């Protein structure tokens, strides 16, 4: 061992590498996963240190017993304020929505030489 290494070791405080993992709330790591927890989520319990693997129940697959397209009435029934919350994308757009620049612009058939 070199003299420099000995000096470094001499200057390390006693128990400097004696790590103690916290024991308070929030100290837990995700437990080992496995086939029995496949598709489940880890949820915190009501007391410190209590956790459990549970089936996901927050995914919305239907509204008011209806699946597929959700109407404005379905959204209002959930308690969302009555407003135009349902967006319907048009089948086509007018050319006027495009901002023309020197790099991007419309040309006529004549300008194209057609």
C-alpha cells in the first residue's frame, strides 16, 4: 500500500462507511415483483410502512355503463361543468388555416408550370 493510500485511510472518520437505512415512513423500496403481482400496482396504506400490491381500479373503461364514444351528456353526468368539452375534429380543413412563409407557400398550377 502506498503512503498516499495510508494517509487517505488514516483521515477517514471512524464508522464513516457504516450506513444505516432509515426506518421512518417512506423508507421502503419496491418489493420483489413476480407473476403473482403482474399487472398490479403498489399502494400505500393508511399507516406508516403499510403497503400492498392491488389490482388497478382507477382505469376508466366505461362511463355510466357505456363504452366507446363518450358524449357530452356522459361527461356532464360525471359532474364536469356543462360546456363544450367534446371536440369533434373536422373531416377537412380550409387552406386558410395554413400560415404561408417564404419557405412554405401555395402555388397555382400556372406557377408550377402545369
